[in-house]
């Protein structure tokens, strides 16, 4: 039997008032009900903030720039599968006593099935911490790159970076100097290095982002009004992101082919076919990667604790469903669709239907100048504003996630200051404003984080069907079977997405590390307009390390889970 019957019935006056309000809202007409529920939402906001980050921006830019309207169906389908899995989690958590912490109750239940399964619950938490810390770096990198671009647009005469030549070395930059087989001379590559002013701009941008996020996350840690302040901060950031890309589309609305939009959303084109097997395989990889990466492992851990933080119980099950729909699915679908539409109608999409993974974010932004309706500079400012909003929300969500997770892993009661202390753990990612991670670090992190998502999904599917764990909340009849079919599809998508990401981000880098690419002299050739574009790239850690354009080239951006 479920343990819920053993939970003492004691509801404080505020919760009793909220439950009475929920009962009243449930009787209202649809639109009045939606308006009533939206004022009570919260946990879905955190998930929306975390997934609407750099990874979502990258995937949407690639899809829109490469295939126009044809892949508009992918992101909504991907998030629908993710929302269904979160619905299973909310059903589990809200069917248990409020005092029952998910991490420990999941571990006990999995142990009762088979003792070694306890370890995968631990890996679930470990993967959450690793992903929150690792993917914190590129969020800061994206924001700092946008800041440098804005400064460069305002003051073109200010030099923020310069190109230098560095000698290439074997063994990831630590071995002997590589030499040309014909001339015997050292192999060199051009890379971008920040000037002192470039570092100053980056540090100022990083400091502002860090301070603002510390303030809002610390507010969340104290509970009560602090939670509401944080939630309104997330609402503001998500509104900023939406309005930014909405403006881009509105300025180009006369170019939109509405029949093609409908076809795109309904999956009329499926996965665009290409006669070249290599290009078609690349297209399939892009689509399947998007389907499997809309949800990150850290989101799955954060969600149940954000529910408990709100004080929700079994009476809030209907609210939880509306919350996921209104503050996660709808914002995610709107923003990613607007980005894809912006890429299509502004001329970035060339009609070739070939996966363009080398497109650069701010080159795309400059193309959003709407055929002369606004200046190229203003287009960049608008686009950068949206990127700032996305990174602010994602960074704060990462910090909140670590605050919850580390308290639980150490078995500590969550006090305000413990939460705040642990929330600072991923703040080391602020170094991403000027530094790239060592090559091996994201490889190891990716191996753990991507592998853990389908395992977490499997845990949720098992527990949502354990009558001994959640009682009659397992459901019955056709609805139960249909829901489980959807969960199984979500698991399959996660497994496929994981396989693709492991190949791209673990296997390929190990088999073909950066310092061993065949054409070393062409790895980092700077663009012709170095003054306006080189500022968006990372500097090298030292003269031996390979330079790459993380968060400018979308092949790097697209590797970041949506949690980013």
C-alpha cells in the first residue's frame, strides 16, 4: 500500500486557503481556469528557464537556418515527450507524503526491487551536479560573447581581440611540437587572443550576471516571498526572451509563408530527404539529437524538489499538469519556433536543406536586419538581448538545482544557508567568460550526463507503475496504458539521443582529438572581418592548446543539453 495514508493531516491556514482556491478554479470555464492556474505556477518555470538556454538557441538556429519551416515539428514533439515524463514525476511525488524526499525514497524503492539499483539513483544525482557545473561554463561564454559583440558594435575602433599564431603539439597540446612532413617546420595555426579591453568587457559581463543570479537564487533559498521573487524573475527573463524573438518575426511577418508554417508544425515534410547519403545521415542526426536532448538530467532532479519547495500535495495534481503546459511546454515551443521562423524569413535559410552546423550565432543575428526595416546593429542588439535572457534563466536554474541536489546527497536538512552555499558550486562556470574547459573534462562529463538521462527515465517509468509505492495513483484502464506508451516513446527518444551525443561528444573526440586533425593549418582560420567576429571566440588557455569557437559555432552550441 502507499504510505500516503500514514501522513498526518495538518494543513496550515495558507495552504488550506490555496486548496480552497484550487477547488474553485477547477470549476471555472477553460480560459478562466487557465488564468487562475497561471498565477499559482512555479516548478515548470524552473524547467523552462533551464531548458531555454544556449543549447535550445543553437538547435533552433541550426534547424531554421538549415531547413527553414520543415523542422518546426521537432522541438514541440521533443518537449511534449519531456513534459509527459515530468508529469509522471509529479504524479509520483504528489502521491507520496510531503516529508518523503524523492532522492531517498526513490533509492529505498529501487533497493527493494534489486539492491544494486540503488547505485543508479546515486548516479542520477551525480549526473545532475556534473551537468549543472559543466554546462554552466558555456552559458557564461555565450553571454560574454554577446556582450563583446555589443561593445564592438558600439565602438568599432576598440580592439577586443587579435590574431596570433601558435605552434601545434601532440597529445592534446602537451606533447612535442608537430612538424610539417615535407618542410620539417613547426605546424602553426591562427587563433584569436583577447586584448586587455576584451578581458575587461568579459569580466564586467560575467560579474554582472553572477551577482544578479546570486541575489535572486539566495532569495529562493530563504523560501516564502523569496520563492515568489525568484519566480517573477524567471517570468521576466522568459518574457524578455519571447519578446525579443517575437519582435524579430514581427518585423519579417510579411515574408512568412503561412501554409509552409502549418506544414512544418504538422510534420508534413518529416525528416527532409537528401540524395547524398552522408548529408541525409547528418540531417537524421540533427533531428534525433533534438528529439533526445530537450530535457537535461539536471532538470529531472530539480523538478520534484521544486514541487516540494512550493508545498504542493496531492490536491495540486491538476495544477502541476497546467504548470507544465503553461510555463514549460508553451514557452519552449514559442521561443524555439520563433527562432526558427526568424532564421527562415530573414534570409539565413538558403533553401538547400543541408544541415549547416557551421553557422555562427551573431552572423545569423546580423541577418535579422529585416530587409532594411532595422539596422544591422539594432538586429544584433535585439538578438543579444534574447541570448542574455536565456543565459540568465539557465544559470539561475543550474544554481538552484545544485542547492537542492547537494543537500539531498549529503542527507542534510535544507536550511537557507546550506542551500545558498551549495548553490554557489556551479559558479566556477563564470570562468567560461574567457577560458575553455580542458578537452577531456566535457568528454568525461558528457559520458556520465548523457548516459544518465535514459536511466533516470527508466526509474520514473518503473516507480510510476509501482502500486506498492504510489497506490492507486498508478492509474487504470486505457489512460494508464496510453500514458505508458508515451513514456516508452520518451525513453526510446532519450536512448537514441544519448547514443548520438555519446558518439559526437565522447567517441569522436577521443578517436579524433583536436590536436590530431588532419588539416591543422585550417583549424582556426579567422574570418575575413576579424575585428567584428574574432571577439566572439574563446582565447587559448596556453600556447599549446587548440582554439575552438565554443558557443559561436553551433556545432559546439548544439552539444549543450536543453538544460543549459
